[in-house]
C-alpha cells in the first residue's frame, strides 16, 4: 500500500495517456467556457499553484520539480487550443 510520503514523490502526469482538460478546444468564441473548464481541471488535480504563481515565487529547493511539472502541464494545455490560435501563441 502506498504511503502519503511515497504518493507525494510521484509525478502526477503520465504520458501513457494524455488527460483531457476540456472537451472543446479554445477558439475565437469560447474563451470564457474554456477558461472555466481549464481552471476547474487544474484545481481538481491540485495544480492551482501553476495557475497562480510565478517561477520566482517557488522556493529554490522545490523549483526544479515544479518547473518540470509546469512544462508538462503547458504541453497538455496547448493540446486544448485550436491550431489557428496556436500559431499566434
């Protein structure tokens, strides 16, 4: 059985299957609904600090794993954006 300590040391993201943040990709007309869905997903996963904090706010000893997870979350987030918007990001 996993302990709380062992669970906190594991990565929360597995690339064996990409999680779906929202059913509809961000386009020019649906920002509000898309944003609400993305925020709900991040909060539900316990990743609120990746929405609310900047890298400089993370303690140095926690920064490397935080940045790794932040990059993974960005990659997942970009998959929820329509191709025409990705071109301008």
